[in-house]
C-alpha cells in the first residue's frame, strides 16, 4: 500500500544545502544582490518556479539543483516508512506495556494524549520544533487518511462467522436499534426504508416490508416472532418510517450544536486547510492485481507454501481487499451513494475467499478464519489491516493540534455537542436494547455504535462477554448508513450551519460519515475531524469510569 504514488501531492522537501544564505521565508540572495523566491511544487510536478525581482524565468527541472526526481521519490518513500513505522512501533510498545501492567485504559489513547501534550508544549516554547514535528509525520498521516476505510473492513468480511451464534430474532433487534427504532419526535424526519434493507441484507435476515397508512407505519416481521416484537409508531406525514439509532444521534448532536451556537454567537473564521490524499493510479491497480493473481494461484497449488494456511492466504486476501477498495473508490458518485466503497471492498474479499474455498474444497468459513485469526504469531490479512487501528487513534493528536485554534474558538459548541451526543448514544442504545428484549451481552456489544472502531473495541473490552466482531460490524454498519444518507438527512432536518453539520455527522457516523460529507462540503471537514476524534475520546474516557459502566449495565438489565 505504500507505493510511491501514495505520497501526498502536497509533500514538500527542503534543500539539503542552501544556494547561498537561507531564510525562513524560503528566499535567498542571488549573486546579483537581488532577492528571489523559490516555490516548490508537489513531487508529481517535478519542477520549481524560479523568480528574480519582477522577471519570471521559465520553470527549471529539479535536477538543475542537483536532485533527481527519482531520488526524491525514493526519499519520500523512506520518509513515509520511517514516520509510519514510529507511530506503529509506539502503538505496539504502549499496548504491550498496558497489558503487562493490567491497565484497561486504551493504550493508543494515552499515546495520543502524550503526543498532543508534547506538541502543545513545543508550540508554546519552540514553535519551529512543533512545526518540524508535524511536517515529519505528515506522510504517515496522509497514508492513514488514504487507507483509513480499509482498516474497518475486516469486521464486515468475517461477519458471517461473527453472527453464527446470534439468533435471527436478535439480529433483527440489533438492526432496529442501529437504524430503525422508535423514539423520534415529530420534528425529526425518518431515514429512507432502504437503510433497513441494507442492514437486513448484511445480517442475512429477511426483515420486513413497510406500508404506510395515515400516520402509522407497520413493520411486518416474520410471523414466528412473538407479537411483542411487532412494533408500531407514530411518524411524521412526510416521512417513510421512524428512526432512532443513527438518525437520533445525528439529530441530538445537530440540535445541540445549533442551540449552543445561538447562545454564544461565535462567528465563523477560515479553518486550517486539510490536505487530501492522492487518488489511486493505474500502476497501483495493476500492481495489486498482479499480486492477487500470483498469490491466489500459488495458494491453490500449494496451500501451506508459507508455513500455514493463514500466511499463504494472506497475500491474495489482502490484495482482493485493496483492489475492492480501489475499484469502489473509482465508481461514479451516483453509484457510491448506494454502493459504498467499503461494501465493494467487503464483497471483493468475500468473493476471493469463496473462490478459494471452492477450489480447495474447504468451504468459505475456514478461509474467513484465515482472514482474521486474531493471533499475532499467525496473522491473516484482516489482522494486518486492523493492526493500524491504534495508529489511527494516535494520529488524532496531530489533527487536533492542527485545528487547535478552531477547537478553542468553537469549544462550547464542539464539547457540548460531543458530550451530549456520546452519552445519548450509549444510554439510548442500552435502554432500547432492554425494551426490545435483546440479550444483555449483545446489547453491550453494540453500545459504542457511534464511535470509531478502534476505540469502540477498547470500550467493549471494559465489559465482560462482549462480542468484539459484532461490535466492529455494527460500528461499520452505522458508518455506512451515515455515509449514504447523511447529507440528505441534514438537509431534511434543515441544518444549514457548517459547524452543526460537521459535528452532527461525525458524532453519529464517525469516520465514514465524515469522509462522505467532507467530499462535498469541505468547509465542514475541520469540524467533522474534531468531533470524530473527540466523540471516541470522550466515549472511552466515560466508559473507563466504573460508576458509568455500572449504570449502563443497570439500564441494560
């Protein structure tokens, strides 16, 4: 995944030796005594603009300064490897240290706080050092941002294994809690019924058909279910159903942000620009295609050529996952509204597992077991991808530091909305789970449905008996619902303020919703990024308090 083209387009380099006297303003004195400026463009451009006074000379190739484009690309790749390696090593070391000390608090979250504190201290004492530290880790941060959705995929790929022991009735209840539940007010419009269809298809259960008569929607569940599961709610005239789950969290966060903004009346100012990763190149697609074909053929002919089945299947399962994401990311926007890249990615991996299981006559379930072994000594493709989740949390330190002025200016809106939304999500999930009769262990497993996977898994680890695979799947499902419908629902709820739109999206649909909204509304991206990080952080902190955990368990029953 760390191909040269993965280097961000805004990657810059410093001249190892200044032409004469170097200044912080990136200017130098020419031999004639006049001042000239050098503007360095991205690596893909391969050129610089050299100006002297009011006279602009033609752009000069980088090699004029003694550097070859190829060397700079190699240097960029090495820079990426070193910076990303440091973050991964830090995450691994902290995890081992916390396990050895029997500390249940998320180790990656502690690492994030440490880095953020260091950056703040450096910024107040030696600002140049803080800037240099940010620049050093920029390639790693762009890598994480570029491949972030892939780190969520393993839980969906192995979902058939995760729900084997979950009764069909319980799966239906989980779908209702996540995306289709009672409890909305008349002012809250509902989501499209296709949300439930998507959820049901993922869980493999035939759920319902919806009919609307006047102001009542009846959900026709399978007749084998007891009558107490046949739910009927009041809904607005212009809506298609009644939603709590994701939409309720979206509404709570959005309305809270709007209410606080009306009280504090903070004016909007331009936020720090946030870099976007480069698109996938045809070279990357062909490279991963070659890896898939070669490794798949080798695995079919020699199932244990790399020592174990999991290691032998790792290359082609990883390649199929990456290729699915690349193909899904390249689909037209209209298609991606109903067929998210993560769904394409999941299907690609499952199809590869199905094909291998058919050819090897082992069936798909053992191959899915090879995909996510949860054994560090014998990792699968899913283990490699989920190994980056800790680095995602650590990267929050850099994004929060970059937007520290924004956080300070809009602290009232951001923190109030995040705290209320996170608490509402946790306690409403616990309450609805009890009302519909969902097993306590399953309710605990889906408590952090609106929190990013990396921290959601840490949260459920505080509780006994939680199904972590189900947790990850429900979190990703919530994100998929948000990614597909968030913009339409924000418009339906008449949230026009970018602060409210960003906070509501990230607080209810974490990273996937953030990516979907920011692609069309860049002005909301900084607020999405901050709320996305803070929602997970606050959720982890509050669930680490024994009294809060006991209260949640009391609500669950």
